[in-house]
C-alpha cells in the first residue's frame, strides 16, 4: 500500500471510509451538471487499487467532482463528514 503512513489501522480505516464514500456515490444518484457519478466511482476505485494520500487530497478538494456530486444528489453533509474522517485518518490538513 502507498498511503505513505505505515500503519495497518490507518490503511484499513482509510479503505473503509473510501468504501463508505463509494457506497454513497453508487446509491446517491447520477449527479448533474457539476458532479459525475461514473467519474467519482472511477476515482474511488483507482484509489482503492492504488492508495495515494495525494490522490485523496485531489478527490476531496472543494468543488471537485465528488463534492459537487454529493451536493447535486443531496448527501453533501455526509460527504463532508466522511471527507473529514478520511483526512483525519490520513493526517491531511
């Protein structure tokens, strides 16, 4: 794994949060003009296959696809909660 943090707890916690995000994306609607479900699923699946703190940072950026999708589909507050958890686990400021 390439989280660049050497802890199994961090790895399994980050993976679990990404899987929670993936489930929200999968069941949360296709999105709209700003958020794209297919792209979000691809991005999360890529992270699950090749973990990268840098890529997580890009995934969670304000106004990035995943946040826009969550707002479009009405689960923006859940996105914020899961994003904050993932950032805490990975030590992202």
